[in-house]
């Protein structure tokens, strides 16, 4: 497999060594180093690397100006800024010129690898990249959420939803995902699992009747927490994404179908002693 070429722009010997160690033995290879802005522009033009890591403070320029010149040469250039600073103003300036992502020093190896892979995949928005970077955190959020809320151990598996719809049989909580990528999450379960889960969550004795309002409220709160966990895990890795969730909407019924038009979606199923808890994560595919 052809390795992805990376140009490292940084005047710090220590930072260059950190990035070199992080990329060693991976599917990424450093094609060269640049210690100032002029050298970065010349080497980018000559080497045409697939990714550039860019320091903010260079001896002859700042990283945003250097990135702007590279992007003038190639508007599709994929640039990741790695800086000691990472504030909203810096990110806004960087985004305005076309920088893809932002990491803060000292950069963690896994954050760097995940971010480089993501910026290489974001244009294609393919199934594997969505599964690796977005669906897995939601699966982890589902598993941890069920345990923390109701003490439920679960076995979780994921799959691409090949149907043109999501079928609901019981209750479903629908929450929008804003940011990058845009999408929606649907937590759903049958009525028996819904009732037992609500009883466990609210510490009620099995068989003790709960008001319908309390059951719905507990499932909505669970959805907020579970989906919020997944979003937080994504934001922790890709700190420039700022993915957020919208207020929940709830539907109940038998064999209700929610269309998947222009949505690439994934089914996450958690098997527990109380039944199946299903989380469908869908990402907008565009026009």
C-alpha cells in the first residue's frame, strides 16, 4: 500500500522529532522537513505532499500566512496546524484561509494519526472512515451509557444500514447532529425494553408501574446522555469539529419507517439482559 506523504513545517528540532516518532511505522511517511515559510512553500511546490503539518510561529512568517500561500498554489492542499496556541480566534483565522484541522502542542500520537487520516478521508466521506472515526465513538457511548444509567452490561456490534429506512417498533428518540459532518442519531427500542430500562434507570422495582410521561422522559434523557457521550468522544479527538446535538424529538408506534434519503447510516445494536437497544447514526451525503 502506498504511504501518504507528509511535509513537516516546524523550526523546532524537538517538534520535528515528536512528529517523526509518531509517524514511524505507520501508513504515513515524512517526505521532507521545512524550518521556515519560504522553505515550506518551495518544498510544497516541488514535492506536492498529500498532507502538511504547519507550525504557527516560523522565523520568517506565521503559519496562517504560509498556509495561505500554499493554498493559493493548490486550493485542495490538506494542512493541519500544530501550535502551542489553540484559541477560537486562531482557529477562525485558520479556517478562513482553508486550514483543515488544528492540534495543540505537545501533540499526542493518536490524535495526530487520527487527524491526518481524517483529513485524507474527509473528501470521500467513505464508509470505512465514517465507521472508524464517528460510528465507533457512538458505539462506545452506547455501551458506557447503558452501564452507567441502568447497570446494563452489553455486547455491541455495528453494521451499515442497507435499507432505505430505519424501522421503529416501540419508542425512538431522534437527535440532530450539527457541525462536521451533519447528521442525526436515533435511539430506539421495543416497548418491553423501554419499560424495563426506565424502571432500572429510575430505580423502580420490576413490575411497579411508571407513568407514561416518566418512561418517555427517562428514555429521552438516556438518549441525550448516550449520544452526547459519543459526540464528546469525537470532539476530544477532533477538537476543531465542535459537533453538537439538538433537542430530542420522540415518536412511539408500531413499524414506523423513517426514510434514509441522502443519508448514509449505520446500525449499532447493544444486546442486554433487558433486550436490544438500537442506535442508528446517519450522516448527510450531500446533494
